[in-house]
C-alpha cells in the first residue's frame, strides 16, 4: 500500500531573501534581483557581467570551524536551511531524525568551486599547499547530501542528486518516492548552489547568458521575443517531506501534499532541449498523480529565458495540457539558481498556491510567437484558487522533472 506524502517544513536562502515570508513578499514588488557583479569585470572575453546573489543569509552563530570543516558555502546554505526547515516542521532534534526513519535526498550542480581549484593548484604548482582533510568533501558533487547526513546524524537512505538544474527537483522527487513506497517516514530534501565566476563562464561560452549589462532590471525576460539569455543566481531550498499519517498523528501543520512526480531523459543531446520528452514528463507526472490535465490550474515553468529552451518548454506544455494554462517563471526574479532552482521554486509555488496568488513573469512585454500558446501571467500577477499545481525543471544531460502539488485545506 502506497503512502501519502506531505510537506511539513521548508526554508530557503535566495536572491529574493532568506526567509520564506520575505521571499514571497518580494515577489509582489515586481522587481528582479539581478545586479552587476563587479568580480566578473576581472575576466577578459566574458560577455555577461550579471548575477543574482543570495540576500539576507548569515550562517548561524553555532556554525563554528569544527561544524564547517567539511563545508563550502553550498553546504553551509544547505545545512542552515535544513535546520530552519526541521524547526519549522517541529522535528528539530526529534528522535526520528537519527533512528533510521529519516533520509536525505539533496543535490547541487557541483561542489564548492574554490575547493576544486585547490586540487588544480596542486597539479599546476606541483605542491600540496592548499589541500586539507576537508578539501575533497567540499568539492565532491555529493557534498550537500553527505554534510546534511553527518550534521543531523541520519541513518536512513542517502540520495545525492547532482543533476545540474534538476538537482533540487530531483531531490524532492526521489524523497517523495522513498516515503510513498514505505522506505522512509521523513526525508530532508532539496538543492543548493553557490555562485562562482566559473559557473557564469560555462553558460557564457554557450552564448546562453544575457548581456544587458547596463540594464540589469530588464533581464532575464523569459518567453519574450527580445530575450537574450539567462542570468546565473545562487541559493538553497530545503523541504521536509513526511508520511501523512505520521504528520497527522503528531499534529503537524501540513503545508502541501505531493501527489505526483516524474522524471525522464531525452537521450538525444547533452544541451539542446527535447520538446517531446518535456511533454512526456508532464504527462507521466499527471498519470502518477492520477489527474487529468484539466484538474491542474497553474504551471511554474523552468523559464530560463534561453532561446531554444523557452520555445521547447512552452510548446511541450501546451501539448501536454492542450490548452492555455496559466504559467509564469520565477527565474525572471531570481535568475537561474541552477541546482537550487527546483527547491526554491517548489517552496515559492507552495506559498503562491496557499495564498491564492501567482506571480507574473517579469520583463515579458512581447510574447515570442514561436513559444507555445499558454496563458502567460503578467502585470500584477493572478488571483487563482488552485487545488493542484505543477512545477517543472529541465537540465543539461537531457534530464527532465515534473512535480505536482496539492493544496491542503
């Protein structure tokens, strides 16, 4: 017998702010978080100078040197938000965290880049001068998941989800499956990413970054015919998933229920999106939730503002729903937070669903005629009483995810 899976705690660090309330309220200012990042001026032949950095985050005072010995910034954000999310859920220091009934499903695109550079220095300088006992743990792609497990002393399943831009959504989806199928009672789930010039450089070499360096407030512009690319951001989002009966028995406040999840792979190209598989993952998620397309009221799009990505995604969405479903992109506010985006966007989508208001896509003035015929939310957003919503993410490697959330009355 499958189990119901609910969300009982969540916390974030993001360009919108580092509490859920602050971040949600910042959506209603209708201004993005993009800025000129002076550090990027140091790099020749880099086209973009834009970034979206975390605002309002400070590592807790008890995160001393001993605590952070194996943590780079990405793990510090992941662990700090996990502490907050567990506290929000009423499970911080609960015995269930350490008795084997709690697992971790968490990811980032990579480990801390500065730690990776320490290994590079060894190769170039032929001298072991920057490495220490924590260097590898900081740099490895599973650094967030491992540090979370060590910090909270969990003994359950550990699932590292280092799948680029689906790291956060995959973390949530796999956690959902662990509880649904009875393997765990509680899961710490999500994703994180620390910003670094090398990450900006990766997308810049692909000509995927916005170069509106003098006008950061008008970019990125998902779905707009004049969009010129994405902006790299950073952050972390952590959710506490819990088996419904366990949450109900202890009187926990339930924030939302996860009723559907699907993931698939394109198997075609490492970076170019595949519309057909994007459509398929949405259909699979609806089948997993036993819902028809008409029952879903809103789609939080991946919406990166890249040329091919927006066209493929929006046409896939139209084909999956066969109607102009209300859609918007949170990345128009935060930029692309890479491994964190799926978790941050799920948290904010839950907040929007519970408050019956969905944010607009910023900077969307003229819809690209090549994009799918969707109901693109603009202006002051949309008041909408939605029982079911979908949030989608897509990643390099042709990795697609779709999550369906239900409002809990």
